[in-house]
C-alpha cells in the first residue's frame, strides 16, 4: 500500500487502523516482504521481525557501539532489506552512521499505533507493530547527512558556543564596571570594541587615572574626551576588579578558541569539491560594500561558500555570510531530499499547520520546530526592516498588516523558498528594488478596487497626476 494521504480523519478511525494493523490479516497489500523494525532508544535497542521468520521475533540489544552491529547482524541473518525505525530523539542518525551495511535502508515510522505502544513500560510489546508497519506500506526513507556536512556542522556549532560564551564575558565586564560606578557603557556603544577593550585592559593593568584612561579612546568615537573622563570616575572595589580581570582572561580564551575553530573550518571547506553553475550567467552587478559582522570568521568565507554551492546566497537581501554558513551546515548541499520548496519550508517549520479534530480547526499557526536554519532565516528577516530593496518593502507591508511576529515568519518562509531555488536549480537572485514592489503593489490594489466596484455597478477612474 503506497499512500501519502492521512489514513484517518478522527480518533475513532485512528483506533480502527491500529486494530487492523495488530490483527493477523489487516487487509493491506504487502510491499516489503523482507522488513524489520528497530526501536532505537537511548539505552537499549529492540529489533523485531515477522513472527514467521524467527522463533524469537523480538530481541533486545544494548546501546553500545557493538549493539547496533549485533542488531544489524540479526537483520542480515534474516535477509531483511528494510528497517522500519521508531525514532526516539536524535539517536537514529548515529545508529545509521555506525552501520557497516550501507544496503540497509532506514525508513521512519510515525504511525499512531506505534506512538501509543511506545509510551508503555514494556516497549517490546510495540515492536511487532513497527515490523508490521514496515512490512505493509512504504514510509518515508531516511537519508543520512553526508559526512562532510556533519563535520562542517560540528565545527560551526562549536564556534557558535564560543561566540555566545564570549558575549557572556562582555556582559559580565559591563556588570562589574556598573557596580564600580564606571559608566563607560553610556558613552561607548560597545565595550568589546577597540576603545572599550583598551580602557578595560588598562584598568586591569592598574591604571586608575580617568584622564589617562580617556586618552586611550579612539578618535572616531562620538563622545568627547571630557565625557569619557567623567564616565571613568568610580570607586575601584578590589573584588570587582578581580572579577573584571578574570572575565578579560576568559574573553581572551574564547577568542583564541574561536580562532582555532576558524582554522579548522577553513581547512575543512578547502576539502569540498568545486560546484560548477548549471549554465554560464552574465556578470553580476557590483555589491554594495557592507561592514562585516563582528563575529564573522577572519577568512574569505563568502567566496568559499560560493565555490562549494555554485551560487552566492548573500545576494539575497538579509542573508549575510553568517546566515549562509548556518544554512549550508544545517541543511547541506543536496536539496533533493525535499520534493518541492513547500516541503522544505514545512521541514523548517515556517508554514501554517492547522490543528484539527473532527474536521474542526482548533488552532492555526506554525509547528513548534527547533531548527537552527529556521532561526537563522528569522533573524535574516528582521534585518529587512530598513532595507531599501524588494524584500524590504514586502516585509514592511506585511509587518504593518500582520504584525511583527507573523511578518517575520512569512518573510523567513519567503527567504527559505529563495534559498531552495538557488541551491537546487543554481538560479541567481536579482533584486528589483523597493520602487518596483511599490508600483506592483499599487497596480494590484487598483485592480482589486476595480473588480470590487464592478460588482457594485460602479466604475473607477484614475485621477490625473
């Protein structure tokens, strides 16, 4: 039985399907005659095959490195070609990676019958159901993430942890200064910048004269030397100076670790093969030079991403090199895993998902999905507020109409579709400008008013400019 439709509409029909699956003859066509079910848990794995294939159809294996190999040995012994996995958290991915049998195809089983049985204390009772599910119909096949993308993801996530740790150190520096009544943050926007770090490190070294400390400020800051001097008059409590000294040392440690991650990241990106664009495209217009992000890697990451993807994702307004790197590390380069851009947006949790019961809509909204790529796209959507581009004009209109939260989700959905098209088809993104969007929106509103007036027996005439 091959179907992508939901087999039940309410709770009664769902229970009926669960009863049919547990019966000896569910009345369904056998699609996978050699199928097995593996319930992958955190501490133990249960493997189930058809009762007619083995005297002990359900077996238990410990969750060690040799455990999955032993469970795979049972499947190999019984000539099973497909494994219906009941997924618990993120445990299935390493299970498939550690398998030495690439011909074992992993498929995910999300049937309600297993969801009901998996919550019981005796999990092995639900294993025949999992085997029955994999035996009877085709379910979605799991595609393991390529090894080079997993390595890239690990480096990038580790770097992100160090960046967040360094940001925490900066906050604690500012807190210690405030407790000493040193209001440096009121005259300098960023205490982790050139001026802020020079002054703080001089404090740690033993300098207490506000005028000498103010002389360390960069000439480009807006505050005058007198204002900086006034902000540096404090009580210099020794315990808070000790805290400040430790936070500066910890901040330097995080910066060193970030630099090490950048070296590994650059080395790993160099191992990717070049991706040639599908067709030769005309020369792209010059990009407006923008200030790089403060926490961006200190090498040419944009050119590396363009080399391995074949497209320049930073051409999309709102997506900088940090967001592009997050998308590549979290999503990968193979977009064939999603049939359409709608499937991709659904995987990100950026599309509507109506919660229904008995054909009644109980709630509307997006699914609660924890996805780093979706979070990056939402942050990219927020930056479109002041963008004088097509996407910026669209975001401002949606924000006025729907409010900020819904507008951010809608624009993140829009950005996800653009990323999908660029990565899958190699298409270039060309901004048409905010003026084009405003003109197009005006024509749409005029056409809408004309149709509405025609229904009322009226006619609209445009005024001469």
